[in-house]
């Protein structure tokens, strides 16, 4: 009986199989049906079905229109090492095309001291460039290439009506990665920063990523208008969410002067001054709030022609340095009190040759109003 038991079980299994496949109408599809239905338990993201979000589409449209007019600038500078050997050094930056004939706006520090400039367009064509003029006070430079055909351009917007929180886009070549787009907002306005070369005032602060190589590239609003020139970052290790752009209206002033005069001028007053305040001012019988004490008047300068007075004699202060005394103490510039050593320079940074400059000076115990017509120290464009 034990020998027959395996055969009996085999017969039962065969009979059951025949019943399921014939009478029960069994199919592989029925067993897999639960698996098939699981394909309907999830759906594609809504954005994929409806296309890009309005903000994404805005980014895409602006990039497509602005990329072709944004350029990569390479500057070659010759330097001297410790052994007095001359060697070439290259730097990179960005810029953007202002007009179809090949004028390009960038930062002054991108082109400063360059023996050779090359511009690479979005289509990878490379051109030699020359500097037309620079405005170091605002870290701006105008250069030109000769493409032989009309170039795509960017439209200059209005930086005077910016508001904190509005969207901005930056295009440039950070670390040599050409045509990089980053987005962010206007984080703050009217920021003053000190770079290695200049004090830059009234800057736009943004959290759009700006890195080495972005300098000179456009900062755009949501309509694709240029509202700033990307100029500086906080720190030296790359973007930490604090970048700065020169307002485009500052560049407009330079460009208008170039169109009208053929050069970019620097205003000339013709004085050397020193900041005195507190105990030193009191010791010199000057107002303790202080001011800028004139130390030298350049002969034939606008300052001399306007009647400003220089020192009558020299004293030794603290046994260490000479100080000219008896001259005018500038206590206000354009009606604003002089409260720091750079008060005059800040105003001069917004002036051009030929502009008027209103000064209030302390002279012989009284305040005297002096109006100066600034001269210019022109920088001839090549």
C-alpha cells in the first residue's frame, strides 16, 4: 500500500490540473491581472502633461533670446616673475553685445592691462577685440569687435525702478563654463562695496549665483532687459548667494558720453586733501565735526580758478608727519555734510568733466559757498 501511495497522489494532481484548465477556463492573463492593474496606481507629474510652468517657460525664453548676445572674453596679460622672466597670464570674463556693429559692454577689471583681447560668441566664432574706453570708477569698459555681419543685441532696461524681491537672471561663463544661466532675486539695493581696486557704490545685490568668469555678463529682469552688469561676489571661493551688479543706468551715462564726445572723461578738481576731525581739528581751531583740509592746489586747476585756498604753512603733527594748515576745510559737498574721508570722492564718482560741484568750506571762522566747474582728464579711446 505504501508503494501505491505516490501514484495515487500523482493521479489526484493530474485530475486537478485538467479540471482547472478545462472547466475553470484558467489563463496566465488572469493570474497576471493584479500586476497589470498596478500600472494605473501612479500618474505622470502634472507639469509633464501640461508643459513647463510659466516661470520655467520665462527662463527658457529669456535664455534663448539673450544667450546669442552674451560673449566670453579672454584677456592675455604679460607678467614678470621673481626671476624677471616675462610670462603670459590669461583671465576670463563675460560681456554682452550693445549694438549690431560689435560694441560690447563688460567690466573694467576684465580687460585692464590686457595686451590681447579675444571674444568668443555663442556660435563659437572668435574675434580680436580692442578697448574703446573704460570707466574704472564704475568698473565698466566698452570694447569692440569687427564681425563683418550684424550681431544679436540685448536691450538696456531701467535700473532706477528696481524693487527688492523681483526676479533676475544672470548669464555668463563661470569657471569657463560658457552660456551658464542662473536665477534669483534682487536681494537689496544701493549696496556699497570695497574691491581691491575701487569703492563701488549703489550696487544691486542678488542671490543669483555669480562666480569667477561671470564678471561683465548681463543681469536681466523677467522681460529680458539688462538691468545690471555682474561685477563682484562676496568672498573669494565662489558664490555664497551674495553677488553684486553695477546698475545699468550707470553704464548708460558712460555710453552717452562716449557717443557725444568720443571718449570717457574723468572729472578733475585739482586738490589733495586730508580728513581731520575731533581733537586734531580742535587743536587747529577747526570745527570738531571735521572735514577735508586742503593740502595742495594744482596750478591752473578748476579748484584754483574757483577760489579755493591751499595751506599757508606746514606743522609737524605727533612728531611723525607734516600737515599743511591755513587752507580751506571742506565741510559739505553738494549740500551734504562731509562725514568721512571719502565723502568728496563719492560725489566725484557721479560727476563728469564740465559738471558743476558745490562746496561749503570753513574759512577764517565762517562757512563760505564755492561753486566749481569741474575740468576733465580725458581718456582717449583707441
